[in-house]
């Protein structure tokens, strides 16, 4: 499985993670899926709604923000394809907590932020059995 | 019959349907009808104890049913229920 993201959008995701460090940052990835090819076209940056003291290792996107995101996606003739979030000083692998709350089908892009600097992003999709994730390979597009 | 709108991530488990028309006088009956018709939906809506997963929110129009009578919220045939996920992780 591949997911296609422009270098600029990937850079925006990583900068967002750096800006929210040492807390986790998160948002929605909008785009299109055609013939099983997912392309991210726009980001919605959202507040981490977890309590301040837990934001270093937890994030929450409220149902109100999801409702807004769905309406934005409709307005843009787009779809919510997934969620991005950062792991401050942790690897860009899904945690057990990520798995527990993950929703199938969505792409989960995780960026590792080490000492305030982005150290790479990887993308994951929950398997149907909910027991583990499959990796989606990020294919970076250069827009000319 | 009330209508249940299925969000994009769950449509593969409902044979691709975006809306389902299901009998039920309360929210709970509509959800039970959905998982009875499409059993693959069940593990994504309910946990092993049969409770709604924490990320599953059911809206009746603009209102979260948790602010109404929860799963016992009464429905009319013209009502539309939405499943809106909230997203969490760490």
C-alpha cells in the first residue's frame, strides 16, 4: 500500500509537530482515493483536545472537530482519508494506545519529533482484525 | 424506518452502503439491526463487552444522543442517525 503526499504537505505536517513539541500535535488529512490510490491534498490543523498535562503522550480530536472536518471535506469535494499526529521523543510507530483507539480504513501518519526536530514520518493502517497495523509507504510527490 | 448514515471508514463493513434504513423505536434497536444485517460492523462499533467503542458517537441530527437519552433515545421514522468518530491516540 502506498500513500501519495506532496513534499510541501509532508513538510507542513512535520513543522506542525515541531511547533507543538513537547506535546503531540494532530490534524486531518483530506484528499482523494481513486482506484485504491490515496493522495493527500489538504490538511486541517486541529487543537489537541486532551488535558494539558497529558498532551505530551496523548492526543484527542473532538467529535465537534470531526463534524467540522467532514463538512470541510464535503465543501472541498474531498474526503477525510486519515489523521496525522506526532510522537515527541518516541519512534514513529503506532503505540498500543493508538491501536486501541484506531479506526479501520483511515491512514494514520505518525511523525517522530526528537528534541524538537522532525525525525521522519511513517504511515499506518489498522488491519481488519484490529490486532495490528500495516504500513503504507509514503510516496513523496514534488509539485513543479 | 429511521436512517443510519455510515461514515466512510465503516462502509467496507456494510457492503459499501453509505446509508441504511433500519427498523427501530430507539437508537439501540437501529444499531442492533445494523450489526445483525452486517456482522462485520460489530467489532468496529462495539467492544468485547458489547458497549459502544469510545470513539463511536451517535448523532441525531445536530445532537449527540449522549445529551439526549443515550441509546434509549426515541426515534421517529423520519429521523436520521449519524455515526461520527472522535479520534484519539498517543
